């Protein structure tokens, strides 16, 4: 069951949970005909497998194909789940069709408490910056400047969000959703959703705001259509005394690029996406470098939003996005 709240102009009933207004229901179908060598001895495939949570319901799951075996694996820390399939021995074709129906609601998390306590100990992993390596010092310096004078988690998160909207830009020439190359991004300030939210996460964590990245896929604007390249991500930060607050500065920058809005139109969109996201998306995974089981032989993935495949231990993907491995994703509204 979905929970409801009221949020100023965004909703109509008050509780202490996310609010929902619009909703979409539809079936998402992954069709694979893997472009693997016919004589490969072992072909392996990993596909994001969305879960029901407070924001979405996943039903009518179906997995068919000529695979030798399959299983599901859930990462305990984040709940990220993967569908794994393998084909043993030479085969002329390696087929898999995976579909699910989703009911997704608009999510609004804006009824912020008047006071904050400290972040609980279990939020420590969402403050980790060790993955930044030598870039950590610079990120902390920039975050300190952005959040100067802010003393609460909410105020710091908003300062980082506003800095992203004012200083970064959507770069339509970036392939896929980007690679989150933090050093380049802090200089160039242009990218796609992964790039933008990598910067948000790094700066927010550096300002002691527990933050995580959410990876998903958009539903088609029409009642049905191809969504093979509709992947998208957003962020959540943890507000003590409230819970996870959702945000999507990347969609503000997309709106700015594509619509050339007036200042008032941009202000409305900026306010909306701090604490809200629309219903036209499905969450697939959480966080970078997910632990997949079995593990890919080529090493960890940077993030898990696209299917990934290997043949005899070597990646079929020409890059992280893997549009070349032989698959389509389609959406049909229900």
C-alpha cells in the first residue's frame, strides 16, 4: 500500500510519509537475443530486477528463454537485485525475455520537520568518500564553500542542490548517462544524470549529508514505445527525524536545456524537484559498484542500470551501456 501526505500545492492530505498525486501503470519488457559467439562455452547475463517498495509496486514478473539456468541475487546493504542467466555450451541463439508490470506514483517528500537530530550511525556508509581517492580533499573544499554558514542537513543539501542547478549543465553529447568522472566534472560542469548526481552525492557527503544515488528507467511519454535508451537516475539524502528525501537536479538542468524556460518557469521546476519526482520512472538499483552474485569476471560495474553480459569471461559490452549486446526494452501502459 502506498502512503500519503500533503505538501502545499503538491498534495492534499497530511501524514508523515511520501505524498502521491499522479501515477502510471505499465509493463516493461526486456527482449534479449545476445550477440555472443556461437561457439562460446559460457555466456552470462546480468539484468537489473526492480523491487516493490514504498514508491512502486512490481507485479506479473515473467522470465522465459533458452538459458541453461537462472537465479536472483539481492545485495543485503542496498536491496539492489539482479536477474542472472547463463548459457552453457555452443548455441546458435541465446534468448531471454523478462517482463514486469509496475505501478509507480509521483513521490513528494517535502513536509520537513522543524528541528533535526544527528544522523543515526547506520547512515555512515552514505557519508563515505573513500572512493574519491585523491579528489576527496578538493571535493571537501568546494563543499565547505558551497555550504558555508549552513548548519543543518536540510540547509546543506539545499545549498548543494542550488549550486548544481546554477553551475552545472546538461551535456547532450555525453554518451549514455555518463561515467561520473568527478575531476572532469568539477572543471567542465557538463554531463548527463549520472555525472550530475555523482557531483551532488560527493559534495553532499563532504558536507556531512548522508546521500545515495538511485538508478532507474523512464516510462515512455506515450502509451507504448521503445525505452531501450530511457535510463535515468536521481538522488536521495537522509534527513534525521524524517527519512529519505528525494531530489533530481538533473531533470531541472534537462528542462533548462530543452525548454529555454522563463525565470519563473525555472523556479517552479527547481522547487518541485527538491523533494519530489514524477511518476514516469521505475527504480532499478541503488548506489555505485553493486555486489552482483555471481560476480562478473571482468570486475565490478560502476553502476547497475544497463544489462551486462560476458562470453567466456570477457565483456560483450563495448562500454558500460552495452547497447551493442543485443536487446531492446519496451513499455506498454496498462
